């Protein structure tokens, strides 16, 4: 009898305590909430960290375009009129390839596209085009589409000195010959990956 009671006590002593179903569900609920609410925050931090290298890439690309195609290289007052819809994408991709760290180039040949990582994974293009400040082709623009709120207006702020004009979502935040208006830039930024920037260089 004593032996059986000792065995019973030993079994009780070695019995492992586990989590109840309610405790497991509670922990799973907390983890799910952290994932749901934490993912956008982490994504915003990642995008904010990419603003500076993206701005540097755009400045480097614009400087290269000026050096290779600008007034000094061509002798023309409207040197960027040679940029057309058929050669703009491949011209930009050729310049970005090997010079850019935050921008990437996808595709081959004339169908190459330059992409950024500041928002959506679709429509996240950087597009080169001729522009008109006083005469057609006297300047060029770089349009950056599908940018997340986390990069707006910081991208414009970074490029305020380099660009002649800056437009965010159709609103001019730096006019030609004028100064950059950070308050206006902030007010026109929209939520999610819906912001479009147009930077004009001469």
C-alpha cells in the first residue's frame, strides 16, 4: 500500500503542466495583432530609409544627363529635344545601370524600365521626358510614380536644391526660379502608394 502511494506521489510530481487552449488562443491573438499593426510600420521605416539613396541616384542621373546631353555637350539651347518617347526609357536605363544603388533596371534592350523602391511594386517607375521651361527641350523631367506616404514629401525635400521645379500630385511645390514650399508639399501628399513626383532639371 505504501508502495502504491509512493508511486502515485511520484507520478503527480513528474506530471508536466501545459498551456490551456484559452492561453494559446490569447497568445496567437496577440501575435496576429502585432503582425497586422506592425507590418505597415516596419514597411514605412524601410521606405524612409530608401529616400536618401534614391534622391542621390536621381541627382547622379540628372548630372549625367546634363553632362552628356546638355547645352555644354550639344551646343544647343534645347538639347533635350532629342529625348523622345521611343528612346527615353532605354536612355534612362542605360544611365541608371551601374550608377544607381537604390534604383533598379528591368527588361532588355529598348524595353528596359527604371524602377524605384519607395512604394508599390507595380507602377513604381522613374520616367525620363523632355520638358519646357522657356523653350521646348530646354529641360528634362524625371517622374517618380507610386510613391508611399512614408517618402512624401521627404523625396522632394532632398531634391529641392537640385531640381528647377518640383510637382507633387499635380501641385507645384517649387516653381521655376522660386523656392521650395515644404508646407505645401506636406499638405498634398496622399496616403498609401499613390504619390507622383515630377522633378524638372535644366
